C-alpha cells in the first residue's frame, strides 16, 4: 500500500521541526531558535492508531523575500506541498497571527489540498489566550492548540490529519498485480530496462546521471502475469547531492520501495559493484522487501568461461547481508535474460507472501534443536517452546522461549537457515522475533 504524505509548513521559527520530531518520536530535524535552520525537506514516518504515513518537515516560508536561501526554501516547501495529501500549517500562538501567516494560508488554499491549522507554543493549561482566536481569520476552520515541546494537543492534531487520509488499497490492485520497484545508483540502466520491457520510449534515457527525477509507474501484462513497474531516480551518496529537485526525487524513490512487493536492484556490470550499490540494496533489505540483484550491461563485458562465476563471488561477498537474493545477468539494451528476470520476480513475490502452518514449523523446530542443541549459559539452557508465523511480506516468525538473552544471534541464524532449507523462501528476507513465555 502506498503510504499517504503529510507536509508541515509555516513561516520561520514557529516550531515546525520541534513538532516534526515529536510526531515521529525521534530527534531527526535540527531544532534551534535561529530562523532558517531547516532548509531542505526532511522526512520521516508517523504512526497513529495503527496507521502509518510519511511526514515531511520543510524550511520556513517567507513568501515575499528576495533572499536566495529563503527563495530556495520556499521552492523546497512548494515541492513538499505538491506531493502531500494533507498539509499542516504551523503558526505561533505566542506572537499571534502575522501578515506572513495570511500570505502562506492563501498560497496553501491554491493547492486545493486539505489544510489543518496548528497553533503551536500553546504551553499553558486552561483557556486559550485572546491571540489564539485571531487565527480564525485565516479561514482554515478551527485551529488546534498544540505544544510541540510538551506534546499537548498532538493527539487532536493527528486525529484531524488522519481523517483526511485515504488508507484503502488501490482499487485496481486486486492482489494479482505485483508491484516492482527498479532501484539502483544513477546510470545503471533502470529506465532502459522499463523501455525494453514495454517496447516503447516510456522513460527518458541518457548517459547523464540523474536524468530520471520522478518515479514513473508502468503497468505491464504478459505471460508471466500483471506487473506495475516503478522507475525511480538513481540513489547516489548523500554528499554528492546538490540539486534540491534530486533530493525530492530520492524521497519519492524511497516511497516507491515502501509500496513495492519486489525490488529489482540494478548493478552496472561495467562499473562493477560499488559501496553505493550495497547501500541502495540495504534500503530494500531494511524495508523487508523481496529482492533481486540484476547485473545490467552484461553484453558490454568481455567474457571468458570464468567471468560470470567470478562476478557471482564478488556479489556473494559484497551482498553477504542478503544472500537470499537471486542474481541474474541481463542486458536492458538487447533483452538478454529478461524472461529469466520475470521468472524471478514472480517466484520472489510468491515466496515473500508465503504462509507456513504452525504444525510444520514446530516439526522443523524439533528436528533442528535435536540436531544442534540450543545454547546454554552458567547452567541455564535455552528452551524454545514453539514457533509460529506472525505475518508475510516479509515472512515473520515468533519464537517463544524461556529466556530471550540466551537466544544468541548465531542460533537465530542457524534456525533461519533451516527454515530456508525446508521451505525455500528464496528472494525474501526473514524476520525473527523472540518472545519470553508470558510476554505479549
């Protein structure tokens, strides 16, 4: 499911970053009394009543300023507004309404997006101050009192925001469509792959890194099934990103990973495996997505009978953290092994959504613990009572035991390998959760 997006906007120094940090539950945005500290869009994830959404913190908007930095911040905020499903307009309850608040409100109204008015810095208890009622003049409905420092009113704020968000699945996605995100560093051939699959110039292709800015969805139906391919912007190292639109593109690429079933990680065979390739793959792995390592431009490589074998060894070493991912050597230019790629996509999507009965899991557990005894420490031995599968995408297993501290990660790895040997689960990460008896 595609997570909806919330944008926090307002003039400088009204407490947007403090509110952002409070809502996501961590100090991600820099907070300071100096106006203009936040310049780029910073994004995180907010969860409320079991539902999740992306939330973007923006730099303060000065609608009529000619300052270069402030005009860039205004552009950043506009990009966030364009992509948001709901906008939170943050104002300052201590200073009351100012002319800039009115200018920003009028700018937001033109977006035709739902706007929730937040009056921040209402740190006192009891009746609102007379300044609070001034904000009704903005014409955005009832203002909500919030203290982002203490957390007062954030629940009411999120109630209002989440009322405007749509958490239903896309109607055309009836479970038969496999969502595929094509990710990788710039110039790995992601757009060329989409064009080859569709047999049309669906995406702009250029040797210039960073040609693709937006995420582009393409529906494909063939003998293997129905697919929604998402071409994403190339993900490069953070210190190499200078263009503000590219920063916005990277947020969209990460959102594409979130809503995908399978991630095809494109690697440039001519450039070889780089550190950035492993970082891009790490994003998909951490998100719990089924993954395929697709080595592109294989037609351009001078080969002998050992070339592929040596490249596989390099992949095994550099991507040791995702040894489950199948590897395919393709050419987006000639179409070499594209059919094989589709076979992997279908099988990885099936394995990621696979459910294993509790009976079969516990039969396997009995065999595994008989073959290799659970670890012990100072006379205490780990006892695993039973295991059950909690969820899919990725397959998540809960092991109930007598002492979680005795459940060493090496024994977890052993049990994960036994589960893979018995049930396959190729192409998908596995999550293992340890619970002590009596723990909910």
